[in-house]
C-alpha cells in the first residue's frame, strides 16, 4: 500500500514539473506586456485626443460672446490636428496653475494653450514642433516718437502684469512699472497717456489691432529673441508626438495653419 502511494506521489510530482516547464516556456500563459510607448495607439483606440486648455485666454482659447462655444486659435489648430489623426478633439478646460499636474496625472493627452518651449519644461515633458512663433513688443501711442527700442524704456513708465514675463523684460530695460491686471487695462493707460508704454506679446497686440483698428497704438520695438509655443506631452509619448508633428507638417503644407492664423491675427504667426 505504501509502495502504491509512493508511485502516485512520484507521478504527481512529475506531472507538476512538466506543467511548470510548459508554463515557463510560454505555453498557455498570457503574453507579457511590452511596456512600450502606447500613447498613439491609446488615442486611436478611444477615438479621441483629450486636450487641456484654459478656455479664458483670448484669442487662443475662449468662449465666443463669453458663454458660447469654445473657440480660439489654439482650439482650431488642435481640432485640425485631431482630424489629421483620425480622431475627435475633446477639450478639458483647466486653470493654468493646474494644467501640468493634470497632464502628469493622465487626465488628458496633451496641452494646447500657448505653452512656450524652454529648457526647464523640456527636461520634464515632450514637445511637438512649434505651431506659434512670437516675440515681446513695446506698444506705445501712435504719435510717440521717443521710444523706438527696449533701451528707450529706461526711465519711462510701463503698465505690466507683475506675474508676466513681460514685467521682467520691462524692468530689465530700466522702466518704472505700474501694476495692472492684464492687457486691456495696460492698453487703456497707454491710450490715455497715463503711462508711456506697455510690453506684451506680439500676438496679443495683433489680435487687439485686428479687432480695434482705431486704437491709436503701435508697435514701437520688438525683442530679438523669439518665443515658440507647441503641444505638450508626457515623457514616453514619442509616438503621439511624432504623429502630431506629421499632422502639423501637413497642415502647414496645405495652408490650414496660415488660414487659421490670418483669421485671428491678420498675419501668419505659425512660422
């Protein structure tokens, strides 16, 4: 009886070892996860590109008439890119202070909100090819002949938002800065002659000049360094980044980028 039990135990052990060997060779087991870049396939699979944008940043991302549909320069370009990818553009409106945290936590696939490319951001994120190129400009009254360069701001008074990069540019040029909430207030102060100038983004001025042709303002000087803005992706999203780059290349070639740019700025700011 003991001999029979022993033979059964040996047989069971042999069968278990054989099953283990087959499993180790992959027979009957689920395929291992590759762990590779699935960013593009994930977007294609769900049929949408989820895009973060502020929705309060005219003319780039805003609601028409204040409460209408989401529109704007960045929004239209993002929709055109999604169409080239063969998916729907789905927007999530997010305050700027939390927009990168949302990307990190995978709430969306990319950001389209005039995100400028710089070394600090490149160390943490992937960027598409730029779709906006701009500069900082000095805006004065049309009849002002005393300011023709950034150097001419020394001793002059400018109106600036204290949290903007343009505040820093004005201070470095030697200007005395009067704090304002944004572009609309600074433009009004320049028009009224209460300040000499304001330093701001060229695109902001172009949008204003297009919608307010009799503003009485002009660009008196332009900074030599350009700012490039692009779509932003999480690290490890190279396939999606490449696909968006190809879409932008096609949209540039067929004139779509220039057409959208002219609609908002009266000029091509995409190259």
